[in-house]
């Protein structure tokens, strides 16, 4: 059965519906010309995606990419309230791959002011941190800015760099390359207005055996996610096949005081929970705004939020990663069809080794893009940028 883009996306192909949705999110209604331009792009994007569903693998990446481009244009038009004629006529990306690159070695460079930059500057403002409000027993979000296009100028990413940061691909990525994917599950909870206390929980497959292994795992986590340097470790516990680390948003002096309270336990476990309780009661422990010391999280399909490892010290929006990855694969189909066709053939000769190790991963990426991107754009179209202020906390 051919899957089509959901009706929530088709809903926005009506100018009246799009006007209403954008006005609710931005507080301003696009004029008819702007709305018409956005809906045309969304409709074209849907048609490309539906065509991609029926197309052979040899050309599927190209059709998916054109679907992405049109959805991206629609979002940029609607959120910037500017007509379709104001969009640049270039992608703003360049394929700088070596002529005989393996699939995972394909490389893209961001440069100039193209459709990608307009899209990225639209979605980077909508990246979120999802958290559980324990007082109200509900999940909510705040918006945290991801990398703007100016930060991406002249950055170069390989396809492997990109696929490593797509959370849905993490298990298959690890199996394909025999290394950890660059995403990790997390949970964030916000406890109360009185102290402003937030807790960040990270689970990893690395096992705590003793104090040295715990320190080694934490150092690795902080190297991958530098913002953790600003969080205070309050608990570390190991299980048979994973370890869990809990952090809280205490300021530097509070964290130093808590760390001196002797949280060591057997087999490398660590817990300073009792010290925190006493410190809060005596007002010796002070919290900082957790949204000022956190990076954006992704929203998982089933298992909750996750972190994406920064690239070259910057956090790239996951939707922009989808765009970059599909640009590379579409360029491969257009300009290096011999590499793509050889990979799909799964053949090897003495002169031409096989290049199909990453093929299953790429095929899943194509499938996930069709599932994820259209609905994510619909969600982005209706999102309100939101900080954690009194009105949000109190509901």
C-alpha cells in the first residue's frame, strides 16, 4: 500500500487554514499572496513525497530531496511572512565529495544564502527542550535556539556525521559502524517554582564497575555533551546492562559543596541525595535556570526526548540534518550515479570493491525521512516559541 502524507499536512494546503494556523503561532496573519506561495510549496512537496513512495531506489533520494526542498520553502515563507519570490534560487549547499567517495564519506559544505539557510534559520528558533512538570504532572516544552546559519557557514559534514546524529537510526548506525551513535536518551523533570529545581537523567550502555569506570563514563559524556559541565552530578547507579546518571541544575558553588559530601557507594555507585535535601532546606544550595544551561532535545517517537551530540561545538537542528543528508544523496543520484548504482548492485570485483556496508542504514534513512519530515514541518508551522516563565509553570 502506498503511504501518503497525512491529512494534517493536506489541511495546510488550504490558504484559509494556513492563515489561521500561522496567526495562532506568530500572532500575525500572512496575507493571501504569502499564504498562497506557502500552500503551493507544501502541495508540491507532498506530490514529490508520494512519487518517491512509488519510485525505484535508483532515483528515490532525488524525489525525496525535492519534497524536502518544497516543504522547507513552505515553512520559510509562512514563518517569515514573505512571498515566494523573496526566496533565493540556490540551495546554499555544495557537494565537495571526492569523486570516488564511499557512501559514508560523501561530504557537504554550507555556504552562501540559499534555501537551506532560510529553512535552518526558521527551524533553529523552534528547537525545544521537552520536560516533565512534576507539579502539574504534564509534559511541556521550552524553545532553545539551535545553530543559526551564520554558525554553519563553511562547515563541512560527511554523510556519516549526519546519520550518526539521526536518533531513529542509532541502533542500525551502531551495528553498521561498530561505534556508538551520536545521540543518547534523556529525561528532564522540573520540580517546583520555589527552588527552580530541575533533574536531568541520562542512561547509557556503559557499565559502572568501580569509581574509575564511573569517572571515565562521566568524562566521556561531558566530552560529547559539554553543557553537562554546568550540571551537578547527584547520583550514578549501574545495572546489569546499563548505567543511569542523574544531574541537577545547581550553581557552581552549590555543586562544589555537594560534591564534598561523600557520595561514594559500593562498586562505584554515587549518591548525594540527602545532602541536597539539607542544602535546599538551609538555602545553601541554589539553582540556575535549567533552560540557560541545556541544549535542545529531540522528541523521540516512543521513548521520550534525546540529546544529539554537537558537531564542531554547535547544535544543529535535527530537521536541518535531514535536509543535509538528503541533499548529499540527491547529489549522488544526479552527479555520481555510477557510485550509487554500484552500491545498489551489491557487487564487488578486483578493481571495484563493494560499497554496500551502509546501504541498509541509508535505506532506513530514506524511509524515516518520508515518515518524519512532512509531519515535523506541520508541527513547526503551528509551534509557538516559549520560555519557561510564570505563566507556563502555573498553566
